[in-house]
């Protein structure tokens, strides 16, 4: 092959004329390329055509992003995005690819543009402002650093914004002369409703996302004149686009609200969700009481998900998430957080149109404490991260080695976890068990329970109970896999994610029957009933003794792995999505 395999081409089409399309694809013969078909219906293509059919109209941005992901997964260094309606010769393509090898990482292409000097020079300064997306080469480093096309644009301005983001990140825009023609000019037709709509709406979106303050002010002051001009020309598409911008009617946008330094791992989130995921960063001070409610009132969403067990005042329909109401049963164990949790959870219940919780036990608690109709609460079990599911990600080769066999606790070392009870049961176990064991505690807390150290000293277990401090999630699996059992005696768990993590790793769980633990553990461990605390501690020690038996542990281990299959983030997401896709019962009048 005379062409570089590190340069991949992406050709985007929608409801194509097959004869024209196949004729234009001949020029790419011998080149690595992917045809992305945005048509809703499935089209038949010759076997030698490398095609990716999306099954929905994702627009230019969404379709090209799917193609970019495909090319990068096949080792592309450069991806060249091209409209299907360009006419170009094979020789011109060959010359372009050969010249591209010598270009510095950035964005390159033949058609360049300059933004209106009066309104836009403050964005980038001098030089080429953008390269047309009708034929644009993008280096892998650009995508790795700034991401792909921003999908809420759907079509128009997405190429311009990508160039702006690239230049701000220090990447050059390189003009590479190339002889070709763009046959059809505009996607919808110059005077069509949709052409007017997306140009007007996306112009405002581009200004809001990329312009300095003086440009935003200029646009605001001249906007009445702009609207009047559209009225005079009867450009109803443009007027509709302006309306939809101000009411934030972007059907394919997801927003992540954050404060301070923003959300860690936003690039990884965008890799999974695409450029439809937009982070909105607001000031930390007054975030939940002032800035978030104000933003949601100015730019309403169809559905707001209150993932942090709190909901702002908002005109949007909302789904609130309640993970635990242990603070209602044991406020003394939550310290200064109890009053705050009680207040924000009560507000959530009042404001939410529907509530999601993470166990049937928590659902009963919510129903009993707040008097909500059971139909207005949905249970969806949370999932377990890939670190625990896949040994390769869990660094199994670096398995934790302890001098003695051990039991394990993972979680906050606060009063709500009632670790003194577990330590006392461990002390009784040691008296009955001839073989020496350790009890490892992983985690920390802002308000540590002083009774933990007191219990260690009381039972003279300084050499047996070891506090290891914080351990990152990606390093936890080796501890789970090497332990005899995971132990928890928490006062009231809404779910107990560490128990699920342990079971996924094939580790049995020994727990007191408190909160949701019996529901979560099932037959993947031993759950001790608590009639009286003293007798329950003795029974807990006996349960620890039972899991030291190899046959018992092997049986419980198999059952734990099977039980843990109930806990999947994908299932969790599908349950949440089905609620606002199919509509959900209203809990507010």
C-alpha cells in the first residue's frame, strides 16, 4: 500500500443516494476508511465497504465522533473527517496524505476561515481561526487532550469550536492546499427551516461557550435587532432556534454540575458518554442553594438527577437518590452531619418527582419515615467497579501478603460502623481458634470513633487488629481476594458496597443482620440475627469460626460470586434511564 495506515478517513452520510455515494467512495479504495451511516433504517452495502451504521441520526458531530472512536481504536494517528458530497481525485488524496506526514500535531485542512474581526479576534488573536469540517485532518493528540466534537451542536459550528479549543490548547491549525469541490454546499438548503434553525441556535451556543465577556455583552445588546431582522425576513427557523437556545432545548445534551476544580475523570466520562456530556462548573460558595438553582431556572433540563442525596429548588422534573437513612435511627453516630443529612433528605423527598434507592430495606425505611407512596420509590442495586470484576485491572499479581490469615473490614472508621462490636467478636474468636489470625481495618474518617482504639486496648489486640488507612479502589481487590472473610457490623446500612465488592472477588461476608445486609449478602456469607447484642457478638464469633473451614469457605465463595451478579452499574443505569424514558410516577401534587 502506498498510503500511510496511520491516516484514517471518515466519510459521513445520511439517507444517501447509493449510486452517487458508491461512486465517490471509489477514490478511497486502498485507503483505511470508515463510512458512518447516520440513517435510521439499515442500508445494504457491498461487502468491501467498511461501514458503521449508527441506527439513528446523530448529526454531524455525533456521527463523526463514532467514526473517530472507531479509527483511534484501530491505531490511527491522524483522522480525516469528510462529507460524503465532496468531489476529489485519488491523486489529490495521495498528495494530501504524503504532506500530512510532515505536519505537526494539530488540525489541518484545505478550507480555512477567519471569524468576523470586529467580534471574534479577542478569542484567538491573529492567524487561521478555523478549518472547515467538510474536509479536516485531526491528530490523535488533539483528541486525547481536548476531546472530540461537541455533540449538542448536532450540525454547524462544531468544527469551528473544535478548532478554537485546539488553538487554545496550543495546537496549530495548518493550511494544506487541496483541489476538491463541496458539491451540495449546505446540508439542508440555504433557505430551509432547519438550516436557519441550527445556524441561529448554534451561533448563540458557540458565543456562550467560547467568547470573552465583551463579545457576549455585544451579542446581548444587539439581540433585539437580530430578532427583528429575522422577523422582517420571515426566518421562522432562526427565531425558533433562538427560542430553543434560551430554553435549553438540546435533546441530546447531558450536563454534569460541579464546583471548585470540577469533576475528576471528566475526560474518561466523555470517552464513555461522548461529547454530549457537558460539565457546568459553578462557584463552590452557595453552589446548592444559589448557583445551581439559578442555573436550572435559567436553563431548564427535562430531568434533573440528584445523585448526592440532595435536590436543589428547580422547575425541572427531578429524580432524587436516597442511599441511606441511618442518621434517622442513630443520629449520635453521625455527629454534626446528622442534622444536615436530615434536613437535605427531607427537602429531597418534598421536591422529588420520583425517588431511587438502593435496597428494598431502604425503600421500607423511606416509606415508614416519610410516608411516601411505595410506587413513587424505585429500588435499583448499585454496581461494582471493574477493578474488582477483572483481575487484570485489580492488579492481582500484587496480591496483599500478610504474615497470618486475616479478616477484613473496608469503610469509614466512624461510629456508624460500630467496629467495637466486630473487634469484641474477633477477640472471642481468637480464644476459640488455635491458629493466629489478624483483623485488618482499611479506611479513615473525619470523625473517627475513639471507641475503636479503646476496644483494641481493652482486649489487648494491638498486634492483631491493624489499621491500614486509606487504600485506593484499584488496589483493594488483592486485599479482598486474600482475606478469609469480609466483616461488617454497621448500625444501619443502606446497601454496603464493600460487601458487594468482596463477594465479586469470591470472598464470603460475615455480618450482623442490620439494615440491608441480609438482603445484600443473601447466601454469599453468614448473616447473624441480632436479638440481644451480647448473644449476637458470641454468634458473630462462631460465624467467624465457621468460615475458617475450607469447605465452608469454598461453598460460600461460589455463592458469593453468583449473588454478586445482581450488582451491575449497567443494570443500575438502565433502570434509571427507563424511568425518564417511559415516564415516572409523580410524588408531588
